[in-house]
C-alpha cells in the first residue's frame, strides 16, 4: 500500500535544494509552449474577435477563419504538447533517481514520436468521449489512464493498446485514492487565484493579477508533477513484482 503523506513527502525531497529550479523550468514548459502557440498563431485574438461578434452581432471574423484557427491550434497542441508532456513526466521520474536532465523534456520527440502522439491522441479522445456522456465517467477514465504519459516516457515505442492496458492494471483499485491525492492540491492551486482576487479588489492592475496567478501556479507545478512521479514509481514497481508487466517492456 501507499500513503498520500509518504508520496508527497518523497516528492518534496526529490525537488529539494538546487533541484527545484531545474524542475521549475521543466514544468514551466507545459505552460510556455501553449502560450507561444497562441501568440504565433494569433489564436487568442481571433477567439476574442469571434466572441465580440457573437455579443454584438457584427461579424468581425468569418466562421471559416475561426474554425481554421481553432483547427491549427488543436493540431499544434497534439503534435507538440503531447510529446512535450511525456518528456516532462519522464524528467520527474528520472529526477527521483538524480538522473533528470533538461534534455529529457524532448525525449518524446526523439524516440517513437509517432507512437507518442497517436497514443496520447487516442487516450484523450477516449476520455473526451466518456466525458461527453457524463462528467463522472470522464473522471473515471482520466484516472484510469493517468499513468499513460509516464509509461510512454519509459518506453515511447510501446503500443497504445498495451500502454492503456498497463495503466488500467496499475490503477485498478487505486482510482479513489489517486483522486484524493490530486484533490489534495486544490488548496495550493486556489491560493494564487484567491490572492489575485484580493489584489483585484484593492485595485491592482490586470497584468499584476495575471502575473500572480501564472507565477503562483508555476511555482506549485514541480511539486505536483513530482508527486505523480512518486506514485507512478510505486505502482510501476508493484506491477513488475506482481507480473502485470515485464521490466523489458518499460526499458528497465
């Protein structure tokens, strides 16, 4: 069995001292890249104009242009953000053993890129389709497949079907505890948002409010990723010991 307290305590130890700032830079990549994609494509500007058109009835952006920008934005996220996320998760697993390097962020692009993209796409599609039915089934599937990026970081060439199967086996009987673990971070995530609201009430400028939220969340994310990595390492070791998966499948 694993306990939330021990997992989080080990996570803190894994990013303590000088290792924190490397972990911070790595985790920040997941936020920086989507923002860069928005800026390069002009996605947010087009969305704002579309929203203004809906509110005023005056067409500022053609629907075909709006749909085109959204399609490009989604595709760029699929082909860039999915493998990047796998690399970030892989860094935190390796960091646990003092082997994490910034270059780990790009491992999803170096090995099995096509498999990484396709597996993440299909997995997120499954989760999305279940969420369309009801929120609860969507959450259930998200928890069931929460280990997919970690598994891909160990072996990017593993088939999507096998990756999802292993994740299901690893999280069997653990989804409630995993949900509680994830929810235990809500206070941390809400803290910069609440602080931003308070600053807004006393008249702080908008850029300050955005900075507080962005920086606050960025400072918390290394702890969150390290915690999930600790959980993955425990569940992975147990899966190997019980014969659910062979070490060779995960390049161990």
